[in-house]
C-alpha cells in the first residue's frame, strides 16, 4: 500500500465517522414483502450519509395489537412516536422525513 492510498483511506474513515448518536428507526415489515425489502435497502443507502440504527420488526411474529395496527400499512417506519407509511417512497422522501423529525 502506498502512502497516498493510506491517507485516502483514513480520510474516508474520518468522513464516515459520525459525531452524533444514530437515529433509532424501526421498520415494520412482513416476510416476502418486496416493498419492505426496498424500504430496507433505501434505509441502508440513507445510512451511508446519516447514522441510523435500523431495527427490522416482523409483524407476523408479533401478536395482537402490533399486527392489527400495521398489517395493511406495511412497510411502516417508526421513530419514537412518529410513523411514516413508506410504501413506494424513494430515498429522498424517506430522507426528508427523517430530517424533518425533531432532534433528540
């Protein structure tokens, strides 16, 4: 490895080292749901620029209220008390919603 390569790699690591704690995002989903998979991929792409802690929740494994609440709405993103029906939304729309959330 050349000296320039090492400097480039260190600069890349510094750029990807976040100084704020990650935002906890819950993705409510079902198995074999292509919209849910696409929403998860969008969150992973957004996480390259903003620290996210993504928790995938299978609503079919959750009894009662959780399944009843989200069964017809998936995929749904949940951050604190805020929810977003994310079906069909692109990275910009999801990222804009995440930026609009109050800090803390």
